[in-house]
């Protein structure tokens, strides 16, 4: 018995070390392989914002914005825990000053392609929206998560 108890403890300790080692090596690998991307394509139309990926990787995220619609649109990025379709609306616009505004691209003409580079994007939930009068309420919004 004097021998078996320490052996059992040693065995358990080895298992714990193995479990910790495996968890530690998996975390960075998972982050690097990641579901997110640093290059996102957004398609604007009446009345939607379609993303090729709804998740990104923290850091610099470049968004290529194509306006496939017939009207001029804009592309606003806010950081918020609120779902894209649940933002407050005042006078047919989302009150950006009540939200954490990150960046935006205004006046994107029909057929135009613009590039918006978001530097040092932190992990969290973001909403992309067009905030021209009435456009958000008609459906021009998209959820975006940064891992
Ligand atoms: Cu719009």
C-alpha cells in the first residue's frame, strides 16, 4: 500500500500535466487556424449588407465593399453587444453618437468598390450598417464578430 498510493498520485499528476500541455498547445493553433478572416467582402444592395464571412480575426481587418445596388449607400462600423437588427432608431437613423463608432465609408456610389481598413480591431461584436435615412430599418445591417 505504501507504494501504490504514491504511484496512483504520480499517475494522476502525469495526466494533469498532459491535459494542461495539450490545452496550452491547442489554444494558439486554434486561434491561428481560426474561423475568422482579416479580409472581408461586403456586398451592399437594396436592402441588405451581405458578408462573405461574419467573423474576423483581431488586428487589422480589411473590408472590400461592393455597392451592387442602384442607390448610393454608406458603410458604418460600430462596436456593440446589441444584435444588428436591434439597434435603436431615432428619426429613421441609428444614433451613432450613442454607440461606439469605429469607422465608416460614406457616399459609396452604385457600382463602386471601396476599401475600408480597420486597424487594431479588438475582439467583440460589431455591427455594419448603412445609416442613410431609412436604409438601416429596411434591412441594411449585418452582424460581425471578431475573435
Ligand atoms: Cu444604404
